C-alpha cells in the first residue's frame, strides 16, 4: 500500500538525532524490562542460578539460554521499531527494507559472501601456520541451535542498525556515505562492552558496519545484510571455531591460533585481525562500485 501524502511524511519528532537517541533508549529499556520479567518468572519456577537453569535446558543449555535472551531482544526491537516507525516516523515498517519480493538472490549472495570471507580468513591463517586444528566434533543440536541463535541476532541488529538508524540518517543527510559512517560508529559502540575487545577489533566492528550497510544505501533493502550477518556469525563461531566478537561458541572445528594478535585476532577472534580489515575493505569497495554503477544505469 502506498503511504498517504499527508503529515505521515512529516515525523512527529523532527530532529533525526533525537528520534534515534529515543529509539535506542526505548530498545535498551525494553530489553531490560523484558529480561527482568523473564528472570522473575524463571526464579518463581525454582531455577534461581545459571547452573540450575542450564540443567533445565539440558544438553547445550548455554546456547538455548542465549536463544532465550536474544528472543527478548527481538521482542524489544520489534516493539521499538513498531512504535517509532508508525507513530514517530509515520511511515510503514516495510519501508525500512523488509520487502522480500525479488530478494532471494540477494539473500543467497549475502549468505555466500559471509561463508567466503570467513573461509578465506581461516585458510590464510592455516596455510601461514598461524592456526592449528586441534579437533573436529559434530553436534547437530548445537549446530541447529547456533543457527537459530544467529538468525535472531542478525534480524535484531540489522533491523535496528541498518533498518531504523541508517534509514533515518539517510532521510536527513544529503550524503548517504556520511549516514553510513555514522551508523557504523553506532554499530561498533553497541559492541564496545564485548569481552576481550581490542583496538583493532573495535575498528573492524566499524568496518563491518560499513560492509553490512553499503548495500543498504543503494537498495534500501535489509535482506542482503541480514543474510550476510547470519552467515558471518554462524561460520565464524559454530563452524570454524573463532570467537564471535569475543564470545566463545561451541564449534565443529576446534583450533589454536599462534603468533601475533594483529594477525590472528587473539582472544577477540578473527574480528580482531588485520586480515579481516583487508578482506572487508576489498568487499566494501567492490560492492559499492557494482551497486553504484547499477543505480546509475537505473537512473
């Protein structure tokens, strides 16, 4: 449905920075309130400690707890987006980039790129003797649980960062690349409390924000970055055994990294490696040029 040409086009709060700030605050507060409510319910059932809760969930209890907590984030994100997009921005939620028709190819390309970049990084470390494989173990339940977890993570983060924040920045700034840079800074700051974060890790989170958003500034669609984000986290942690932004996830391949943290990423994982910086920079340049050329041809 087309939006009416009435005051729907005029946000209830004119200042973009204020809309974004209030949106982030609502999301954070909403996540906290939902988590507290869930905690009260869990304690009321008699599972008052993390160990007891993990035993309740059985095998791979930590993954299932993460799925539960991320589901709370998903609820808070959905509520925040609905309130701000409909009542503050006065636009449709679909206009954030959720239109799915004709986007299956983008999903496949995004998912494949995540796999390709991580595989290249893994092989570069392996064949330069910076990574030693110590074991391979297959646990279908853990693999499936991790996949579900990272679907939720990707939908939440992309809906917030690219969908709401970048979209609003693009509506208010003449230069879409400046909007992209600001959104990438916010994306990196959102991960600033992750364990074992290094300076290069923070820089790479910023660069990753650029990589995830570079298609959005040309297409205004979220499905490519969502599937890139899913693939990136999934192959990085549960399959190849790297930490995911400093978080240790049960994986198929176990390994030790050897040598300089600048190359290997150290305790933060591959996201703290200079190799990732180079790979992401190459992807950003190629993707931006292809899409910019396509946009010009369509114009």
